[in-house]
C-alpha cells in the first residue's frame, strides 16, 4: 500500500501468485506460451496441432500443452551428430569383427 492509502498496482504477467516464474509452476500452457517456450511461431504450433505432430490437450475448442510432455517430446526429437554415429559404427564394427 502506498503512503497516500491507495493500493499499488503491480503487474503479475508471467508470474504466479507467489512471484515465481509461471513457466516453472504452471503445467498446462496455451499456444502463445508454448510457442515462446519452443521458439517457434504461433502459426507453426497450430500447424503441428492440426497434424497431430506435437502432444496437446483439447479442452473443447481450447488447445493446451503439458509442459512435461512437450519437454519429453523435444528430447525425443534430439538427433545424434554424424561424427557420433560414425564413431558408434566403427566401435560396433570392431567389436563384432
């Protein structure tokens, strides 16, 4: 409260009611939040949803994303570098002889 008796207005956008980061505490994200999290355009997210490419939850007409499920999905998309694959092939070739 301010000295003149009026309440101070504080922006809470992107914060939970305890002052923490919303991305860390909120489990279901909307399209805008997940596009920011992944660093892609909102239109890309809608395209992925319509193709069934990204894990999502439909609540009537609303689309929501479980942060844990999307994070796991991203981890599954990780591609091993070419040099790592070549080393693995060489190793398996030498072991199997």
